[in-house]
C-alpha cells in the first residue's frame, strides 16, 4: 500500500516522537522512533552546543511518550540537568529525578537558583 501511495504522490505527515530544545520555540526533531539511542546523542549535542538552563522535550504523538520518557530517564541518570516535558505530569518527572514536586518546580522556575543537587 505504501508503494502505491508513493507512486500517486500521497504523503503522510510523519510524526516525530521526540523534539528537544533549549526553549519551546527552539525545538529540534530527533529521528529515533524506537528510542535506540539517537535521543542520547541529540541531548549530548544540545548540552555541548547550547548549554541550556532547561531542556524541553515533547512528542507529536501524545499517545506515545515512550521516547520522551527514555530521554527524561537519561537526563535523570546523567544528573545535573533540568528537563521540562509538559505532556508528562510533574509528579512523574520529579519521581524520575528523585526529587519532590516542590523541588522540581523550584528548579524549573529558577534553574540557576539554590536547588543545587538535582538528579
């Protein structure tokens, strides 16, 4: 079926399951549909090139947040970075990072503030 769609010129908009960036207005698509590791390289590249205070994550498909969760887990594992993923409850993100919701909210509000041990 996809073969005939290509011949006819029918193109479906592809869904990106991970966007990352230093702000919601500055997001880059990550081509890692299975969450096999490109998300790690993209996060490392973002940190190296932009050194953002916050890392924003989102998916085009709110029904499949699996790669967003993998990216959050990677950031929690590496430690020291603060991530915002509005499609995932703050309670879940705080739990991944091993902090209270209050500490998570304080870190997001003031990433360079007094919350020093995050993740």
